[in-house]
C-alpha cells in the first residue's frame, strides 16, 4: 500500500495488513441500513460463491457482549469494526469460519450486497434473542442461538403471529 493509496484497512490495527487479506475500504463499507437492522457491512465488489472474502480479527474476551462472536462457550471474539457488524439472515450469503477466522462466500455476492450470516451457526447463546427482519422465504422469525430455548419474549412474539414455535426457530 502506497503513501497516497485510498485502500485502507477497516481494522484500526496497523499489524493487520491488507496484503494478509484483512478487510479493506476498497472491498467493504460500514453502513447504516436505514431499515431498522442497524449497522452492517456492504460489499463494494463482486465475490464468487466459495471464495474467501477476508480474514478477520478481534480481541478475545471471557464474556459475551454486543459485537462478539463465540469461539467456544468460554471465549468470545470482540470485533466492533467488521465481523461484529455482519447482519443476520436465515438465508445467509457468507459463512464465518471461527476455527480459521475467515469469511467465505456462500453465494455469489454482487457489489452493493449487505453481508449476512446466520447467527445460530456461530452462537450457541445470543446476547439477546430478537425478531428476524431478513425477509427470506425460510425465515425463522425469531432468532436464538443454536443451543438455547426460545425465551418468553420470543414465545409471546411468535404467539401473536399464530405460528408453530418449534418450526419457526429451528436451525
């Protein structure tokens, strides 16, 4: 990266170089969705299904919080710059491999697509369960971690929709 390059790392850490495949401002943009889902990551380039998008990083913590991802039940990776901003979808376009700390394309991604993962794939227990807004045909409506039961708020929410709670949240 040259002195006048417009390609900067999304991470504020100098040791995570673009040459080592960490996310850059040329490839990704942090945006506000404007539709109630919050902040997300938009792709600024096309990425083919099965290709590596980037490597990811973060600070290891012993507790779950906003913008953490579960490495195991006792260790969570805090990344408020990139992976902690990936939106949820029941029909995701990316997969976050927590063993290798790499982000992979599950589908072809076109410029402008928001990067979305299924939170139940990486999280046994979420910091908080929530109503899904992904809009996919296979939407589970209420999002939980893969190892946690539906909470009372979720039961009430799904009850108002008159749906089968077990099939709605199943991963």
